[in-house]
C-alpha cells in the first residue's frame, strides 16, 4: 500500500459519520429534511405521496382504515392494476427504452424494451388465461434468474392471479409444501439453468415436488438450457415458447384490482417448522415499493439500476421487479454467481452497462473484500451514484470498504433494514438528506414510527439493547398470513396493556439499539430464525429435517458466526440407540437438510453428542450451543441438569 493509501485507510477507520456527497444531494429525488416533518404532521394522509406515484383507475376514498386493526386497509376503494403500472403507462414515453437488461451466466445478453416486455407479458397472460387461470388463483413460480420469471409475475398481475415465487434453490419438498399450502394449481418452472458454467438440471426437482402435491397441477416449462439438456415434456405440460408463439400479438386488458386485493404471496421462515405465507396487496405494496425505490434508491427513469438479489426473495420482488418497473427505469438481472468466470464479474457488468445504483447484501460485500480490491480496480465504476445493502447487519469495516473501493467515496451507502413482511424498506437514511453512520441502518423512514422497547413495551434508553417495534401501520405491510389470521396476530402483533397506549404494535422479532440521534442499529433476530448469507432460515425447519433422518434421535440447530455468510448452521445431533456416529450418518443428515429445504440450509458442522445441554425443566440451552459454536467463553452452566456434557461438546467442535 502507498503512504496515501495507508493514510486514507487510517482516516476511514476512525471516521464514524459520513455526510452525503454534495454532488449526490444536488440531484437527489429527495433532498429536503422537511419531509420527515411533513409526514409527522400530516399522517396518514402524507402517504398519498406514495400512491400518487401510480396510475389508479379509481382513486381511493380513504387513505387508511384502521377500524379492524391490526387488519389495516390502505387506499380504501382505490382500483388499479400492477402490470399496467409497470408496463402500459410507460409505453408512450419509454416504449423503446430498456426495461430489463438480462445477462446470462455464459455471457448471453437480452434486452427487453418496455414494448417487448409489454408484448410478451400480454401473450403469456393470454396463454395463462386459456389454460384456466382465473382471477385470484395462485400461480406458483419455481424459477431462477431468467427473464421469464418477471414476465410470468407481471402476466399474473395482469389477470389478477396472485403469484407465489419459490426460490429455485429450495428443494422439491419445499416447493410441494408451498404449493399445497397455497392450493396452487398452476406452476411455471424451467428445465434448468447455468451455475459456474455448467448446466444444472431443475425440472427433475420440480417433478419430484409435484409428486407430493395432492391435487392436479397445470405446468408450464421454460426451455432455458436448449440443447444442453433434453427434457421430455410429459402429458399435460406446456412449453413456454410454444405458448407464447401461439398467442403472438394477443392483448389482454389489465384486470381492475381493488387496492387491497392480493398481488402476491411470499413464503418465509418463522419460529415453527411451517413456512408463513405472507400476503401483499396491489395498492399499498406497489405504492410502497415505488416510493421507497424513488426516495431511497434514488431511481429515475434514465438510470440503469441493479439489485443483485434473487427474485425468489422479497428483495427481488420489490427492488428488481415492482419498484423499478413502476418507476419506468431499466432494471438489470444477472443469472449467475459473482465469481464466474472470475471475481470481477459484477464490476465488469457495472462497467459494461454504466450501472448507476447497486443494491446488494453484506455477505456479498464481505466476499468482495476477501477477494481483494484489485478486482473492482480493474474496472471503471464511475457510473455508480448510489450503493445499497440489505438482508443482515453490515459491520463498519465492510461498509467502509464498499464506500471506498466500490463507491470511490462519492456514493452514499444506504443500509436498509426491512423484511419480507414489511414489503419494503423501513429503516435507512435518505441518501440525499441524512448523514451515514457505518453499522447503523439509520432512522425510520418518513412516516414510519419505530422504537426500541424492553419486555414490558417501554422504550429503553439510547445505547441499550431491546426489541425493535413498529408503532404505526404503513402501506407496504403484510395484510395477513395466507388463510391464517390467527397466526398473523400471534406472530406479529401485540396490543399494549398500558392504558395510555391502546395501539397495536408490530414486532419484527429483531433486537436493536437506538442512539441519541435516533439512528437504529439492528442486532439480529430474537426468535429462532437464522440469517445465513442474508437468507432467512428457521431452526425448527432444519431440526425437523434432521430428526427425519434415520438414526437421529434428537437435534438442536443454532447459528454460529461465519466470516462470509454472517451466520452458519451448526447442528448438534444425538443418534438413536443402535446407530453409530459415522461419516455416513453425517452425510445423510446433510442430504436430509438439502432435500427438505435446499443447499442454503446445509449445516457447516454436524456435531454428534450423547446429550444436549438442558435446563432442569428440560429446555435446550441454545445460547450455550451458540457460544460453543463461536468458541466464546461460556456463560453460567450451573443451572444445567447435565453440565458435564458441555466440555465434551466443546472438545468435539474444536476437533479434539
Ligand atoms: O433480521 C433482519 C434481517 O433480515 C430479516 C428479514 O429477512 P427477510 O424477510 O428474508 O428479508 C430480507 C430482505 C429484506 C430481518 O428481520 N435484516 C434485513 N435487513 C437488515 C437486516 N438486519 C440488519 N440490517 C439490515 N439492513
């Protein structure tokens, strides 16, 4: 490192507050801090600002109906269609401009202009309708990052059929559970895709999942691999390209949807083994996705914006598809991995496409850091104007690396905290307004009211850890868990018993602390949910997969620190009588988890133990297991029924 570099590193190391760059502020969509006050003084009507970003067929009569809290309704009696908002209304001005720039892993490129996208969405919508998809039927999509995925989503939105996208890395079992739970009779999938240059077969997994679905399913298959993989079509299956060709030129009028009609379902992990079907609506969700895309990601129609998440997660729904397309910008989609064919792949794409905003995850940033600054340095990244992160806490070192080596100290970094359930961003600085504090997401967005409270619901002092709560509803919020209102209330809502506060309060299940400036640092989940590489996984789901393996009597899963993944899965396993602690059993356990959930949930370590540390009342001491996984000093073990087991487990984890 040169002397200059060393000095710069030292300065960055010490700096705790970063002002938004002047050049950014001048052009920012939002650059007046008065917006916070406007929302405070004029709440909830100030939210009309978000709804006004969309075209409505019928304007709302009421901004918020809270008469049946916590079943809130937004933009009551408003009517609109999400696909018309993402496509049709841009055609006059932006028909020839790129809506999607897609880059395949092998280097293929496809550009869909707004005209192209509109055409294909219409054709596929017509095909879906003729296949029997009716308004309110849930259509499942089990596809990787190929353009047909957003096309299918928008085609469903056009005909008023909610979609349920299942991440392609999830297993056959996970697909079946989600299709069963949503009573979904339609599936759009593909033959396979490319990973690190090799074709990866996918259809077999879909077939296996379908075998476990108790009702008939109409399946459409996209041919992604051409001749690299021959997939014989079965009876009752349809080829995507043939369908679209058959309906060439077809036009389908966008179906008028009520603001509160379901736009999509998204399954996510919770405390119990059963995934939760989060319901998002057409009016509130889309308004919120558009508003946060505009105010936080600073999206303008002429931008080439890139969110490197997968559309199989909420980040991709809100910030690859709905937010950016609602604003009529160009959204980049990349099929593959960031280090194929080399570790500069992302930077090559930024340079090739003059990407203006990059929104990625801390786990990726940690990997870039490890690979070294020489990779971004090989490319011209000067087109970048803003950087964002999402999915897990980002440590100040990674934040500063991103700011310096990717953003050239000229781009604000927005650290955005939110969840599948919130539909869009909740805590973050506004990039043209607020100072940035690495490691802290920032204050709640205008109109969002959040606090850090103790177990009794009382706010804790600045600097102390507590539970994050959201005190007021917001347009992007989930409306319920699919067909399970009771679980929706149980899992998320609490009505304060304090007579001074009779409002419903939303619990995101995250721990956090707040500083004197109102900046919130999110510390991590307080329930039994892990965050592995920004992917949310329920420990119960993993445990039930493990105890389903022959030879396993009991299992406890916890998260341990991991340099790149943030958290990694540690599985403590007791074997059944008559079964030995063998490598073969270990392999079957790993396979069992991959089959039940997918490779993302693969345990980092499987530790066999004769017993699990338990309290006298028989509760597993997970905290202790976490400390062991992290090599931390152990807390008090005197309350254990079986303290001797601890040393034994520690020795095993250390590999003694
Ligand atoms: O623990 C928080 C963490 O991710 C959880 C939500 O996961 P999911 O529903 O899969 O959505 C991820 C993408 C929005 C949260 O409860 N999380 C998300 N963003 C951040 C975060 N933790 C800290 N900082 C963030 N910026």
